[in-house]
């Protein structure tokens, strides 16, 4: 077999492996014994999704030019998954997989804005609502507006993004900064309620255009395109810090599972692709995934085995002792 044909066959194999249910690497080991049997019924859940964020542009993943001190610290306090794969490099279907534990051909979301997640699909928020949680979300871009179906199970789904007077409505361009998302998220979290919470905050800053606000613009502006992209990742990192500080100040860190996961990456010119959506190289499908579990003696653990973003839902539900939906492609 010549090299060109071999590369084509290998590429097809990769696409099938991340697109079909039940397809896992044959050498994937069983779950780490140290995580079995952990159950924290009634624990709060804070899930932060980092849009358009490459794993290899975060310090904890070995990137020396990163300014991600809060994500790096979170990794040292929890479990970092070194090889996490998303099934798609599009925001809406990738978040649909995170929230349902299903692959795109089965939850039906293949592209941004093409359709809405069907009511028949069971989301993480729906499962937690049934278990007595209050569920709130703040999203940062129109691409995840509630009209696309991801609000299922959330009693509060904040998607009211202000547009400039001359701005046109489009999927990717209508967005808001991470600080505004966190402002709204903390406002909801401050609401008095005796129920445990599930809060999902969507941070979109690393998506184009790469124009980090000050002081990040000046700090990263001289490093070219990749530098500006790094600056856009530094912004959500600081806002993750705000959320973690809030948990500490309220005495909630010891009863809150914190999950940070990317939806997809960004090519930045690798393999001839400037952004994302066409190819399934690591630049766009390998994403960060960090979990901090309170009181479980799981600190500074790095998991080299490949996992998937469809594993987020069953992992969270297992941790808080809530039954998982069926069907389900992800594994705890």
C-alpha cells in the first residue's frame, strides 16, 4: 500500500472511531481503580465549557507560553485527562454530545444552526433536575441559543446577548466576553436556594476574532496570531479563577464537583486549516478535560488513556449518584 493510500485509510479509520457508538481504542484500559466507588450524593456541580480551546495551548498540558495559572492549579488539585477527544469540531453538536453523552449521528445535531436538539433526547440538566437539583446555564454565543434545544432541563438559561446597533445576527459573531458570562453566573448562584446546583457556564473568548481585551491585548499582541489566541485563552482562565474563588469564599469547594472541558480546538493554520470544522487532527479534536472531586484524594492525577467528551455526562452522574439515561454512548 502506498503512503498516500495508507494515510487515506488511516484517516477514514479515525473518522469512524470518533463517529460511531461503541468504537473505542482496543487498548483503552479499564477505569482507574482509584476512581471506583466514589459517590457524592447531593454534591453541587460546576461545569465550564471552553469553546475553541486546544489542549496543547494550556500550561498544564505542557505549553510553556501559556498564561493559565488557574486551570493549571485546578489540574494539580484534581484529575487531568491527557487525551480527550471530541466527536466533532462544531460548537452546537459538540455541546450536544457533552450534554447527552451521545454521538452526533444519534442525537441528530451535525452542524451549527441546522436543527434543534429533539425533546426526546435526555440531557444532563434534565437528569439532575429530576434528582432535585436547580439547574442554570449562561451561554456566551448565539450558536448555543435556546432555540437550538440545549435549554432542556434548565430552569434558568441565560442567552440574552446584547447586540450592537449595526450588528447582524449570525451564529458565530453574536457573543459576549467571559467576564459577563461569569457575572451572570454568579448572580444566579447567589440566589438563595436549598437545593444543590448544577451550573453550566460557556466561555467563548478563544473563538475568532482573536482580540483579547486589556491587559491581555498588550501582553500577547506582539506574539502574532498564536499569541493573540493564547491571550484569548488567558481571559477565560482568569474567569475560571473568579468562579473557584467564589466557591472558596462561600465554603462550597468541599461540596462541589468542578468540571472543565473543551468543545473543540482550533487549527491556527495547521494542516492548511485556519480555524476549525473540516479536519479531525489533534488541533481541533483534542480538548482539555479536568475534573476536581472534593474529598476524594484525587489530586494531581494525569490519565494517559484516551477518553471522550461523551464521557462527561456519565462521569458527573456517577459522581453525584444519579442514574444514567439509556441509551448512552459515554462511559463513566
